[in-house]
C-alpha cells in the first residue's frame, strides 16, 4: 500500500521539474526525456494552430526587450551632458576666481547646465520604458491565451483518450501515476508555455542586445565582461553537480513522508487499537530526519550560488571601473558611457542564469510531455462497429459459446466456456479466488475483449452493440462501494438520469435503506464526504443497492453485494434482491453459499473453467467440489480443502 503511494508521490513531485532554493530549477533533479527531439517536435506541433499569435508574442518580446536595453545607453548621454556641464561650469568659475585674485576682472562667462537636453532625455526614456511595458503586457496577455488554448486542447485530448482506454490500462497502473500524468505533467507544460518560453526569448534577446550595446561603447571592456563567463559556468556546474543528489534525495523523502502520513491517517483507528503509535512516530521521525538532512544540504549548497555569483560580478565590476577610468583619462570613453556599461555588465549575468534555468525547465517539460504522449499513444479499446445493432427491448438472454480468454498470452485463464442463460434466470458464480468469477463479468460487459468464441445477448454478439448501449443494459452492485462527495439523494439518483425524489425514496425503501437515511440529521440531504466515511460500510452498501434498483436494468450483476452488512440486514436485502431479480437476468458472484441457494443455475469455477453446473440441490447430490465448499462453510467438514 505505502509502496504505491510513495511511488506516485515521488512521481508527482518530480513531474514539476523544479526544485527549491535560490537556484530555482537548477537545484532540482532534472527529469530528462528519452526522445528529446521527437517529443519536443510533437509538443511544438500543438502550437501550430496558434502560430500567428505565437509569432506576434515573439516579436513583442523582442521589442519589449530592445526598448529596455537601449535605456542605459541613452541615459548615459544625459549623464555625460550633465557631467560636461558641471565640469565646464566649475572650470569657468575657477578661471574667474584666478583672474579676480590676480586683480583682473572676471571675463569668462559661466555656462549653464543643459537641463532642456537632459529633460528631453528623461522624457525619451520614460516613453521608451512605457512602450517596453506595453509590449511586455501585450506579450504576456497574448501568450496567456496561446498557452491556455494549447493546454486546453491537450487536456481535452487526454480526457478523450482516457474514455477510450480499456480497463486493463487502469488495472495495470496506480491511480497516482495516472493522476500525475493527467494533472501534474499537463500543468508543468502549461507553466512552461506561459512563463518559460517568453522568459527564454527575453533572456536570449537581452544577452545579444547587451553584448551589442557593450561593443558599441568599448570592445576592450566587453572582452573583460565576457572573460568572466567561464567563472559563472564553472560555479553553476559545480553547485548543480553537488546539489542534484541532495534534491533527488529530498524529493524521495518527501514522497516517503507523504505516503507514511497518508497511510497512518487512513489506518488511525487500527494503529490506536494495536498500540502502535510509538512505532508510527518513530518511523515518521526517521523519515523526517532524513528529509531534514537532505533538505538542509540541498538548500545550503544551492544557496551559495548567489553569493559566489555576486563575488564574480563584483570582480568584473571592479575591473570594468578600473578599465573605464583609464579609458576616460585617455579621452576614449565618456563618463556616461562608463555608467551605461556598468549597468549593462550587471544586466549581463541574470539572463545567462535564467537561460540555463529555463533550459533545465524545458528538459523537465519535455519529459512531462513524453509521459503525456505515452498515455495518448496507449492502445485503445476496439472501436464500435459502423453498423452497430440496437436491441430496443432487451430480454436478457445471455450465451457464451466456446469463449477463450487470457490476461497474458502465455497463460490461459478461460478455455472453451459455454453457458446458456435464459431470460429472468439467476446465475450464481462460485469458486476460489482467482477462479475467473469477476473476469467472466468483465467479459460480459466487454471491459476486456475475448480471445476466441462469442458472447451474445438476445442473439446479438456484444461486439456488434455500442458499448454505451451495452452498459445501459446492466446494473452493478460491487463489494467495493463507490459513492461520491454529494448528498445521499444525489448518490442514489446517479443510477437514473432525471430521477425524481419519489423514485429515489422508493428505491431506498426496496433496499431497506430508507429507515437509516431518515435517522440521519439531514436525511436524504446528508452530504457524504469524499470517502463516505461518515456512514458505515453496511450503509454504503445499502445505498449502492438502492442505486442499482433505481436504474432498473435488464441484467443485474451482484458481486458480493451483501458482504458488508449484518445478518439481519442481509435477510432484508435478499428479499429485496429476490423481488428485484424477478423476470430479470442476474449474475451473482458469491462467497457465502447460503445467499445463492435459490439460483436457477450455479456455475462452479476453478482455474478459469466451469467444473460443475446445476442448481443447489443437484450440486449437493453430486457430492463434488461445490458440496465440499458448502459443507466446509456450514458443518466444518473438509476444512483442509477450504479454498474460498
């Protein structure tokens, strides 16, 4: 139990593709796709219907970035003019002061600072940044539509696919794994399309634009900044290499912790009853300690990247200032250009780190997409025939003719099965676990396809009937009850579309559920929680029986329908079932042989084959397998051979 939960928990965590800490996605374990190029190409194919909008987003992202990049260069001109004006003013004042000291009149006019020019520069910058913000807003607005429409189509395709997958697909996978692909992986794709693609475009344009602007100012200083790149790469690679294993361990322990907590929560009463609280707490503390150690190391190692980056950036800043000051003294560069260059050098590192992070995010996203595409590529159940037949007034005559079936090709389960069920008969199926009882029902409802032979209803092969029409002929009451979060009225009414309150109450009375429902505080309006744990297991079973009675199907399937109720309630339900099954074909899977003594036909199955067939008295007279099972339940005979 916990193993499956842990696996699905880790899977769901990993599918996000991002770790914590200052490094963002750099820190988390990178989930890589098996076929990166093929999957990426297929994923981009989903953007084709939105390609015009995507191109507009691309253009707007470039424009927004360009208008931002030219800002420091233009502001440098204003600073240069301001500095030049102040120097000229200071020079004139100094010269006039010297003249006055020498006894001469001050004849040099004092120039004023060119504030109109500086004001125009400020207005120009304000306009540029407003235009940049507008392009950025439009880019995000359009990209939100592109991303959500793309993911909407993908989700719709996944939903349609799930409805066409055979039962064996769900039987072979945990719920957590399927949910992870349908929710987490698709959300990961959505987030990347919405945020990371535009960030990637912006970062690349920023890197190129900043390099070009720095080259226009000083190729020498640009070379100094570019020479710091290997240091950034080395630091990033070092930290990523050492933090990966700790983040992987952290996510593994989170999965273990989630699985343990969920298991302990659902089994709380059993743990209390057996006095295992200490063991539970001890296991929790062990997992929590491992999580603390892995998390602390992961966060610490990833946390040192920013101080190291700032250290390299400060070294570059010092070198740029020294080189810029030297060039300024040579008259080869202006003060404003030095200021602009310092701004560009500080802008240069952030998009590089962002691009590296986004590259990892895209890797994780493509891995998520690959998992979704694997689901979309699963083999679907056989489609309905084009000339599907409709049984307008089904009678419920069922026939198995030479039916073969196996879950695995190398292991045969059902061989040459032949059954002829007349209208209104009750067919009981008994046998040890794994004999093929539930499999027979799954074949009847076409949840699995038979290997050979045919199954007919009223003489029509079930493969020639649309699945929806076929399923409408059946009502099911299973041992594992399924109720949803809603009122009791809604849960019973689920059996029939448009059912009235009177019909629901009538079905509840027939299932002997009306009395206990009325004793609840809100009666039929009592809301069941997600696991329906606010009523007993027996009461849940009664509600599912009421739902089946309301559905009024042609063929009823009862799989241990009374297994969770007390003996007295079982008697009432048996009476209700007897009335319900009048003139209705019924298949009853039972372990309690006392419940099927009145069945017209009892099939005794073992290892996929029908080894005995007849009514209760006939099978007892044969003194064979059934008689041995029956006697072992009621007289204690042959207990060593008990297989039920």
